[in-house]
């Protein structure tokens, strides 16, 4: 079943009640949701460098553009296609930048031998951009990236059997750390790789089966938690296991949204109980101003750190429902007075998630606004 069919079917069963409260910023800029979106997109286009990429001036790890460029370009192509059509030359230069970023093994993010720039994440978005561009000559390049991403799934062949907590998932990418550790593995990496492989029609039954097993283990009370092996990555509440051995991590809104989108990308039908249970969990945690399930008094202030990421992924879930307009009023209230005069957004509390970078934060806001304006 194609993704468009998924969206149409899911729209019949996914009804989300989303709310939020307004906040303020020193330089409010008001306008309609469409105006907010267009200003944000125009800001992103002005930030494109001469080499066709987007480069962070805030975080060194995003300065090369390997991760940021495919993320920003895909956001603009997917969430604001009408605006993107006004920039054909810029799109072509960005695609050329992405092509030049792919190494001989099909990996994006390893151009610096000393610093890996989110290779699975970067490669996944690069793949989605190349598939969206639809250039026939990119076929071999697309196949190369697909083979790399397929090989990165934790499986028996890589030494991670069915009983291992990361079996079926994807992690940071590249070569495995010494000692056989899977490194950083979470539900977000897994979701993004699955969506990229789905777009390229490159998910085999084995890949889907393993991914669904991992997601099944990550789902709790309908919602999802974030990582099965990196305890600090789980931002929701936790409780001791009943047997006194270990900790149980409880679900929260951003992880549950990732899990829901991952289920659909892995081929789970929209009316499957796993999908419906995730929907029910999100319906019971509707706030937009703070991700449900994350304590508001969390010492790391994750609710503030994840502000734009939360809006963005709730928008992606709403797009999958075909009912993004439910976001229109609450998103406008949340974002209208946060936009700078240049069209950008920035989260001064978002350093831990790099939302203090205006390019990244603005791209996340574009996803949220684009969702609200999706018919």
C-alpha cells in the first residue's frame, strides 16, 4: 500500500484534539499562518550557501552541511512545495551538494575522517531528497544509499539476535564502536531510516519484520519510549521494574509520535491495534506547548528544549491523518509571536537539541506550519 493510501485510510481513524497556550518573544511578528510559513521559508532560502548547502553558524557538528542540507531541503520540498517551485536553481544546487556528499559506500556524514555527522540520519534525508527529486540518473546513487541503510539495521547478521534490545532498530550509523556495543540507538533514527527506505521502495519483508519486533518492544501502554539501551535519552518518567531488576521507562509525546510514524513506515496497517493504541495515547496527551509524558519540572527542562521538535513531529502525525488543519489555531497562537523580523525562529533554551540554531529551529517550524496548512 502506498504512502498516500496510508494517509487517506489513517485520516478516517486518527482524530487528534490539539491545544496549546501562547508565549511571547521580544520581537513579535504577527500574520496569518500562510504568511508565517512563507517568511520562514524565505529565511531558509536566504541562508543557503554558494555551494548549495546549509551550514550552521551555531554548532560545529552541523557546519559541514552534510546533515543540515538534506534535512532543510526535504523540509522545503515536502512542506512548502509552492515556495520551493519558485527556487528551481537553488533546489538544483542543493541536490548537487547532496550528491557530492555521498561517499563510495553510500554514506552521507563521513566526509570528515575525525567527526561523524549523524551518518544514518544524514543518509536517510539525502535518500529522501534524491527520491523526491526524481532524476533518472540518480538511480545508482539511490541504490547505493539504500544498501548502506539496509545494512545498518541491527540483526542476527550483525551479531544482534532477536533477544537483543536493539534487534530490528537503527542507530547513529557508521562502523560499530569497539566492544560490540550498538552505540546510540533510538526510535527516531529507526523512524527516519524506515521512512527513507519506504520512499525508495526498499523495505524487504525481513527488514519490516525485524523493525516491527523492535517497535513492539518499545511500545508501552499505547505510547512509546525513546531508547532501549541509552537510559539518559529517555525523557519521560520512569519507575522501578516490579521484580526490582532495572527500570521501566514510560512513554511521552515525541517518542510516541516517532513510534507511530515508524509503525506506518514499517508496513503496519493504519487500523492495526498498535497504531490505534498510539493514537489513543496521543489523544490523551494533546498539549502542544509541552510534550505530554515529560514532567514539567524535569531538571533538564526537556519541555522547553524540545519545543520546535515537538511541534514539528505532532505536525507530521497530523499530516499522516490528512487533518493537519486541526493544528492551525493553536500553532498560530504558539508561533506568531516567536518569529523574528527576518522570518526565522530560534529556541534560546534548545541548545541540547540544537534548537538554538535558527536554521534548524526554522525548518522544524516550517514542518509544523506546513502541516497546519495541508488540506
